[in-house]
C-alpha cells in the first residue's frame, strides 16, 4: 500500500480534524459544520483529495510550489542530507555546507549588491528579523531614533506580532493588540478599487508620493525603512501602475531610509524574472524571501542584505542578538539548493518570462470581456480578475463584500480548479512549470466557473451594484 492510499476514510479524517486541528485563517465553527477538504497527494500542477477528485492547483499551494509537485530530486536530497547531518545550528561560530552553499547561491542570484544572507524558517520570521536588523543598523550608525518603519495598507508581510504589524490588514490588527509601536501605513497603488477618475499612471504617482509625505510628517530622522511587496499578493494581486515604483525608488534614493522589498511571493520567478525587484527595476537594501526558495518542499526564509547594510552591521553592530533554532536548517538549505538548481538548469523562469507567461497573459486578459469581470491584471504567473455587477463603473456588489468571490471560489473547486478569492477578486498563482495545454485547461475551467457564478449570482439576487 502506498502512502497516499494509507489513510482513514474522509468522514473519519474530517471528524478528527474538527476535534483536534485548529487551522490558520479559518472560522473553526463554520469549517467544522461543513467538513474540511483533505488533500492527499499531488503531482506536477495537480492535487488529489481524499475522495479521489483531481484539482488543477491554480495557487501553487500557497504561492510557493514554483517547480510543481512530485520532484523526486528534492526528496532524494532531503533523504541524503538527513542521513549526513539532519540538524546542526549556525550559532556559536559554527556553520555547515548546505547553509554556506545556499548563502553563496542566493548572493549570486540576487541582483546588485545583495550579497549577504540571514536565514530563518519563514517569511514572517524573516520580516521580524528585518525590523530588528534595520533598527539595529541605524543604532549602530549612532541614530537609534531612526526606528519607524513605513509600510502599506492592505500589504501582507506575515502573521507574527511584528510581521502582522507591518502588514496593513485591518482585520488582522483587530486581533491581539496590533500594530506594535513605530510602524505606520500609507495607501496602496490599487487603481481599480481606489483610483477614482485618475488614470492608472496619475494614481500610481500620487500613491508613491504618499511615501514622501509620510517621511516629512514623521521627520526623516525618525524613519528607518519602507517595506513593500513589488506586487501585492495576499492583498489581491495588485500590480502597481508603471509610474509607481520609479517614484518610490526616487524617494528612497533621495531620503536617508532603507528600502525593503518583500519578495516572499515575487521571488524565485513568480514575475518572470528571478526577483520582482528586477521586473520593476527596484534597488532594495534588503529583500525578504521564503516560499519559492524551496518551492515549499521544506520551510525556509532569508533576509538578503546589501554590502552596505551588512558592512555596517559587521563593522559597527557587534553581536546581533537574534536568530532561530532553524536558521539555515541543513535539510531545508539542501532542498532549497536543489530547487534553485532545477529552476536554473531547466530554464523555468526564462520560460515564464518569454513563453508561458506571455501566453497566459494573452488568455487572461480576454477575461476582461466577460460580463462579470471589471478588470483583469497579470504579472508573470500571478494574476487577478475583479468580479463586478456593473463593470463599466468598476462597481462593488451591494451585498456583503466577498460574498460573490466566495461563491465563485466554491464553484471553481467543484469544477476542479483551485482559484482563490480575495474579497470579490479572484486570483491565481500557478506553479511556474504550468505548460500551455495546462494553461488552456485552467482558462476553460475559469470561464466555465465565471459563467456559473454569473448565473448563481443572478438567481440569488446578488448581481446588484452598491
Ligand atoms: N511576506 C509576504 C509578501 C507574503 O506573501 C509572508 C511575508 C509571510 O510568510 P510566511 O512564510 O510566514 O507565511 C507572506 C505569506 C494568502 C496567504 O492568503 C499569503 C501568505 C501566507 C498565508 C496566506 O494569500 N503569504
């Protein structure tokens, strides 16, 4: 019997899950009444659930399985590394080959002067590290008062106390007493939802200038850094207008603050280049990375620092009193290295950039012609559509925000497609290895699901503008 078949019947698994398993970002009561969906195996771009249903995974897990499921090379590397050295730490003046080789490889792949790597176990931990690190950086330069970090509303940077504080999700701040002190939030470059009568380019420029205004409001001598995702992921695949990043970069160049690009989603090929910073011509001082570094096969994250930042910390910072048991975990590091080798040697990112990305883009943009779709946007292998009851006016639905998106998501699942909803936007972020015929299949399932969603919304009287 193979592992995938060796499980209890679905009903029993659901009952045990309801009894003992508390899920992230889940209303437990609602879930337990309905019964959880149990995923049991995966291969390529497909998942199978415990009932044998096959699903096309339009989300690459949680934006992370960049090389697709089922790559034996990664399993073999993990197995060999576990026998050789399953664990050792990187504290107390020790190191090990996997962490050393991965740090070197990341320094080679990361653009510009980003040559120094601090490991963690996740994106959230990496952003916690970043907060402490940038504050320690300025303190080391004799400016301990430079500690405010400017972030953005509707940004997502993780779930720990500090990372969720950087994030600009009001519903997260509402639980647990967030944000922590000395973090502020400016508006986002979300033209479809907030651009009003401005053109996308005008709006992008206006939203970028908010950074300059916020620095002036706080005083430049109080600001440590600005953090942003090159393309917002969890916030709804918000691709900024072309005018946005050049203006942000200008402000960061002119002002004495550090720029942190949170590349947890956009890193490792998602936008068609190794990093989103390359796609948008951003020159960060620090990059946050995780997810695609190991294609999600093992947990790992890293801050990648510029020569300048690492130089100050090394020369003037003394001991940085920070680190995780699993910083540079040998098995995670070895698996990440193998994942990067595959991404590189199989030209997976180049293929996204010049072939499958443009192919998906051309198809995805046709969704804007669908009567239910107010906007279709895409960057590499991350894309969104906005559902709207009145697309000409970019109108929101009259009923509860997110109700239409939720209905569409359930219909997609029933049709064998994992497409997420963020409010009433539908988003995809498929494995980077998705090929053209799988893209065709994804598009067919998406259109079919949209047609059924339009029908369901009409029947339930929800197709009304706010
Ligand atoms: N930064 C960004 C940009 C992310 O997208 C994190 C940091 C935190 O990473 P960890 O590894 O701590 O989860 C993320 C994570 C969603 C969703 O619903 C997105 C993420 C995580 C969970 C759910 O889209 N992104």
